[in-house]
């Protein structure tokens, strides 16, 4: 891939995030949370799981005192008000949420989220003390037409433009090729690394080399226990946004273990 300064990651530390999507209500979520906490043990890397809104309190009760943080799958653009059906960042913070996934392709596709609305959510999340995970990525058709770089550049500028360096220091970016989400397809290590390097270069242009180098860039396209080690070993990939495998404690723990091995090798933390 071309475009943007190629800034090598300074290994800001690995982050593994489980996105449970619309699975596991309050009756089942606590048991899955217990199993994940038991399976991951005491990881060196940062770990979070993101259940549905209705399961957040039940899962938080099981995460108390554990190294696994609580995340949410989206948030509103405001802290309160006449927004029927929305959940504000402040409300999420009150139940113990630390991370929030924003701009996921499924939200863009099914709920009409745009770069502008994602930008508003990021700012609202930061104002509430949450750590946003911005999702960007292209469809298979867009990749085949050579539009990946232009699209990613537009998504990054649209969502992050105007943030200060201090604000950006609290944001992670997840590259999620839409064609690899839930399809069983995965970007090759070379594809994933090239695209994440391009993203880091764009962050350097939007902010500076230090901010770009310190921003965790996660891979989010069907990462699993088998391919995690290879993907995470790429210089510009600092973690994973994990879908289906996050519902399988042993598989999720294997991904965390792969990140832990690399974190130890890099002497992070």
C-alpha cells in the first residue's frame, strides 16, 4: 500500500477486545464472563469484553477484581436528553464500562452511522472518560476497486479530525475489513500489516509521529486462535477486535496468550 508516512509502531502495548455482538443476555452472560476470566488468568496485555447493553451490569459484577475490563458496543452522541432508545456514555461509565466500540461496520450498515455521527460519539465518549475504539474498514468490492486507502483516509479524518493530541492518546483504531467479518475469510498477514501501516501513516499526518506510534491499532477481521499469533506479530498490529472467537473462552484465551507472548518479548509494561 502507498500513501501516508510509514511510521513503525513503538508497541504501545497489546489490547484484545471481545465483541459479543447481539449474543448472551443476562441469563447466559455471567457464566461466559466467568469462563473468560478463568481462561485468561493474569495477562500482561490489556483485555476487555463487550457484551450487549442489557448484560453490562451482570457482566461487570463478574469482572470485579479481575484484569478483564468491561466495554460497550456503541454509545450515544450526547450525555442525556430526548434520545429514545439511546444509551449515553455517562450511563455506561456509571456501570463500569471503560472501552466503547464506535463506528463498527454493522452499525454503519444497519443503523445509518456516518463519519460525522461517529465523530460525535467519540467526543461524547471521551468527555465521559471512556476509551473509544474507532472501527474503519472497506468492503470486498471497495478493495477490489482499489478504494481502500481513500476510504480509510476519509473515515479517519472524518472521525478523528479536530481531536487534540491528548484526546487521541486515549483512542484505539480497529481495522476491520468488512469482507472478513463473520465470513471465515481473513486478510493475509501481509494485507493486514500493509493496511495497518497505512492507517498509522494517516495518524501521523493527522497528528504527529509520536501520537501515531503510540496509538494501538487492532485487527478486526475473523481473528481466531489459529491466526492470532501471525497477525499480532505484524509490526503495526497491536491487538485484536475479536468477534466469534470471543464467545469461546479457550479460543479467546489463546488469542490473549499470543498477545502476551509478544508483549513479553517487547518488554512492554
